[in-house]
C-alpha cells in the first residue's frame, strides 16, 4: 500500500501482543489492541480495517470481526494460506470478509503422497462433476497428475464450465466430458467398457431435502439405484478404488433424501464385501456455499431487503468449507477398503439463527431492525439437529485426526441385495409408494419417514 498510495494510506497497526505496542514498523505505529479498533476508527477517521492474517482460523477471525462495526467502517481480509496455495488468490489481494471466513477457513493437512499413491497415472471418473462437491473434487484431483480425468454429469452447462476451468489451469491433462445419468445403467455400462476408470468418486446425487419429499421416486432412482449401478460396474470392471459421497442425513433418516442415501450406503457395503475394488463411503454435513444451501439463499434474501427466513430458532447444522470437505474425502479414499464408512469431524454445530445474524451483520445491516429474521417452521423431512453416527456404530480413529472409520453391522448378502434392487427398480418404475415404505422398513430400521406421492398427483 505504501508503494501504491492510490490504494490508501496506512494510519497504523493493531496487535494484541503487548510487546509490539508503541513500536513502529516502516514508520507506521502500532496504535493499540483489537479491543480499541472502533475507538481508533472514530478518533482517526479511518475508512477501512484490514485483517492481515492469512493463517488466521475461523475462531480468530470471528473474535476480531466481532470488534468491528461494519456499519461505520469497511472491513477486508487477506486470502487464506489455502487460497494462496491453490492459486485462487495472490498474497496482496484484498477482499470482503464473508461467512465462509467466519465459519470455515481451516487449512486441512493431508498426506499428499498417500493421495498420489492411488491417483497418479490413473483414469479417474468423477460423477456429478459439475456440482459443488464434484467440481471441487476435479480441482483437487487435477494437480495430482491422473492419466485421464472423466467429468461425468447430467447438466451440460455445469460440465462444460468445469471442463473449461480445469482445462485452462492444466492444459496438458487429458479431460473427457461425459453427459450421462447414473440411473441409466446401459449408458453407465458403455462408459465403463470404453473408458475403463480405475478410480471413481461418486458425487452425483439429488440432495435437496424438501424437494425430494415432493419427488420421492427420483431420489431413489438417482441416489439409491444410481449408486448401485456405479458400484456394481466398478466391481465388475475391476476398478481399484471407489469413494461414495454420503451425508449425515442418512443417520436415523427423517427424509426421503436421507433414506435414499442410507440405502445407497447399504448397497455399496454389500457389493464391497464380495469385491476386489476398495470401496469407501464418506459421511459429512453441510458444506458452506454449495448450491441450494442456506447461505446463497440468505445472501439473496438480504440483497432483497429481507426477511431472512429461518425454519426454527433451535435448528443447528454442521458446516465445513467445500475445499476442506473434499480434501478429507480424497484422504479417506487412501484409507478405503471393505466398504468402510468414514465420518468427518465437522467441528461444532452452528445455530442457523446465529448464521443469519452474522450474515446480516456482514452485509452492513442491523438484524431485526434493518433486516428482519422470520421463523417459518420446520419443513417436511427436516430435523432440528443432525447426527453423523448410528447408535450401533463405533468410532475408530484413522491416521488423520479429522477422519474416523465406523465399525458397522454386517453387510447384506448377495441374494438379499439383488432382491431389494429388483423390488426397488419396480417400485420406482410403478410409483409404488407402499412398496417403497416396505423396502425402507426392511433396510433402514431407524427411519422415521413416511413415503408418499409428494406434491404431485395427490
């Protein structure tokens, strides 16, 4: 900033270290500690406060940010170390503080050598490659030097966009765009026959809880049958590794989406018990900023002047940044084998009402005065609190402090698997909700959901 005066004049530094107080750095004084920020802003007519700590974790940023009145002064931050290392930002780049900074911003340490051990030189297939998780998987897999990266998904625009992004960053990487539906078994068989993927990351899914309550057969078709199709083909064609993205909503499921993902888990565990392919299932909660999540919705509502709608003041959710979650998924892939279910340490659950308050404050408004928070009631299929582990499951620590392997019950046998899949296909094709409820009761003994026709056709 001193080299480019047009960017502003640095009046002083703030630091909580007592030994730095009253010292000067390049002629600029250390004026006080973080408790004095607003007093100094008003006394010295400061226009901008910059939190210049790239290594700061979310807790540190929250503590400092809480001292700043963004209604009176602009607050900015430097990008995190992770953003700089990933090439998403340069060290001198300044940006507005966002909710991802206050809840996430954690740099995840992973064993790059163990990732290279199963990705370098392999043909890697990512299903749902245009989605929030799938596209980040592609970003983190590309630098690990796969032989070929197969970008598979239903939405042509999102697949085109991730192909353009990865292609511009890694022009020498062999990329292939595959428009397909994982529920279409003949199309998926053709892809496995011709492309012969060796490593598969299965991120394709329907994930919107209320939407799947209204379209239950689609949830079972894509989430359950689609996962079965990909897992069976991975085993049949001798893929080395397959990692399945699951969800905390598969635990004691109260929604169609949760049940469909839990059944998918059971299918994969069953296939894995008789396969040479190393299967792994990774369960985690909400990721910050993913499509359809609460954060983009709140941003839109704030931009429109409110109200910000929260279903219940008691509702909590686990949150993790997308890059953090994906790094841990890749690491879990190195530990996979035998249909293991892995759970990610999501940290402490966050109150959705607190999230709404922080986002309104970040936007420079006063909650409940300038922007209203309106409570609308829990929606169909939603829980107040999410869980990551079933009552009969036991945590086992892996080599990574944030990844736990679960000790689960015995997988279903092959005869039962084929029978259930056959019945499920028929029930989906015939919109047979009574049969869907029967299958759910047989496989998911802790489900609390009643499957019906949804919005359609009542």
